[in-house]
């Protein structure tokens, strides 16, 4: 995997800027740089933004509000006041997990699994951020090399006992906020099911 242009976000940027950056670059998270410490201090993830929405709406509802245009307006004002520092890590979905860039693939996979993260940050010996290894990149790498998997590549998903967790879905008639609540509290991705 050759190093590529990394997208990074300053910890003092607005949450709105972070959201636009993630969406524009079509990425789920980005390393956060703190100019005060002159280093990378974490990741801001799209699920952090989901967490902010859920927490804000739930707080509004506890205070007697409803999911109304006024509540949406209050959320917009609240969101406009937030910085990356305020939202980074809110979802607890993707901790900052640096590993040396010269780590073996096995070590990187162990880190992904043991840390329960979807990506690890690859660093030089001096701690410089060089790249990011994602679960998606590992899957693409393996998919391009299925011939090298031997007998394992011919096994069914059922035989390997993979994908056996309960599937959590949201009905197409449910609100986006309901879907966000489910994502925030239970799962990372949520299929939409038309009945």
C-alpha cells in the first residue's frame, strides 16, 4: 500500500467544516491535528456527528421539545457552535490507534480486531502520520488475491461461521432520527428495508 494524500482536520475547525470535508472526500473519518501539541490526537468520524444529532434531539425532547422545525433550528444553531474538539470521539466508534507503518499485515489485523476499530493510523518511527489502513482496504486487498487463500477461499460464509450476528434494520417509514439512534446505540451501519 503506497502512501497517498491524507485528509486531516484541525482540532479547532468547526464541526460543520469537518462534516463537509468527510462528505466531500467520501470518507468516514479523518485524523485530527492539534496545532498546540503539534501532533495528531485522534480521529473525527461521521458517527461522531450522528452522536451529536442524537444527543441534541434527545436533550431537546427531555426538555419538553419535540422533533419539530424549531428543534431542528435549535440543533443547527448548536451544531454551528461546535468545533472538532467538541465532537471528536463522541460516538466512541473509532479510537485513534497508531501502529508502525512497517508492521506486518498480521499485526495490523490484530490491532484492528483487538482495538475494535475500523482503521489504524500508520506512523513512521518518529511518530509522523504516513497513512491509514482501513478494514475496507484489507478486504479489497484480499479480494484481489482470492487465489492465494487456498481451501479457505472455497469455503462458504456459513462454513466459516461469518456474518452470524443478528441483523438490525430500520423500516423505510421510520425517521432518519430513529435510524441515527439505532446507529448510535447499537450498530455502525444500518440497512434500510422496504417492506
